[in-house]
């Protein structure tokens, strides 16, 4: 079954929307519209009665709620109706708290409970927390912002790859339609996340003919006949809007 994403002009590129219970990866540079796409996707589901969960790992949810409330997505109302949920699963400790504790923290790197607690949680810890939310609130649409925050919890590259593939494999069993956001550093470097996801979408924000241009591109979408070209993207009062081909 396909569900509408809520992004104007996008569903026409993918045979009508996302397939349910699949995991999609949305990757893009800073400010390219990843968060907007994610909240729009959840707001669309929430307005149809499907509970949406936005998991933040980098940004505090209140900032995202404030920014997205500028758009006509009904974010505050959907939150009040408990159809749109935000969960902060990022590092727990604020700097102020750390400063107060500094005299108790060992000067040695990685020694002392407090410094460990302040680090990014591992993919398995994050997954268990997400799974608990999904089952308690019967979540149907899930956004994780962003996977880059938990990718680097170990320095061992092969372990990172294994952990990410395990994380995505487990997400596929949750029973919700999931959108993972990731920070794009090198568009030509393929990552485990891209191979493991059912679909991969790139957001672009680049200098083109002396003008900064926003675009979206579907890299892969399993089981779907899709458009592969770059399409212009703009922001309007409802959020992101996909337009015609890049000239
Ligand atoms: N009302 C608006 N009209 C036009 N553009 C806007 C508006 N509000 C925000 N923007 C643009 O949206 C960008 C932020 O979009 P968004 O937060 O979805 O991007 P992101 O890819 O999640 O960024 P980050 O990498 O920082 O998380 C802003 O940098 C700005 O350029
Ligand atoms: Mg963002």
C-alpha cells in the first residue's frame, strides 16, 4: 500500500507515495530541507489519523517545533491531539550541568561516568527507545533526525558499518513507515545506510549559474518506477514543494 508523503509534487514522482512499513533515507547538506520534509511527512499522516514520531538526536525538539509552526502544517494542533510526537534521544547532559560537575570529572579522556553519559547514545540504545515509543503510541510514521549523530559512536569503521546495517534491519521490523535523515558530506560516497534502505532521496543546495539552487533527486526506490532527475524545490507556506526539472 502507498501513502501520501504530504510534499506537494513529490508523490507523482514515485507512483503515488511511499510504500508502507518501508525504510527511506533522505540525505542532504545543511539547510537543504531535510527537517521540513520529515515534519511535513509526519503532519500529513497525523492529519489522516496516523500517529507520527519525530526522533531528534542533534537538535532540541522545541526548536524544530517552533520553526515548523511557521508553516501551515498544523504542528501545534497535531501535537495537542497526540497525533504528532517528538522525542529527544540525543545526549542527555547540558553544558551548564557538565560545568557544575567538572570538579568531579576525571581529567583523563573517557574516564568518569559523567563524560560517558554526555556522549551520543549507541544505535542499539536508540533503537530500543524508539521501539518502546512505537509500541506504546502505535506509531505509524517515524522520522529519525539524524542518523549521522549515532553513526560515529565508535571509531572502528567496520563496526560502524555493521551497527548501521543492524540498526536499519531492525527498523524494518517495527511496522512503521520510516524516514531516516542523514547529513550529506560527499554525494559520491556510498554508505551502508544507502544500500540498506528501501529508498534513497537526495536533497541538493548548490550554486548554479550564480544562484543558490535547491533540488531533490530520487536515487533509488525499490519496487517503484520513479523519476531519477533533479527537480527544483521551493519552500511555500505549507513547507517544501517539488517543481519542474532543473533547467
Ligand atoms: N519560510 C521560509 N521560506 C523560505 N525558506 C525557508 C523558510 N523557512 C526556512 N527556510 C529555509 O529552510 C532552511 C532550513 O530547512 P531545514 O531545517 O528543513 O533544513 P535541514 O536540511 O534540516 O537543515 P540542517 O542540516 O541544519 O538540519 C533554512 O536554512 C532556510 O533556507
Ligand atoms: Mg534538520
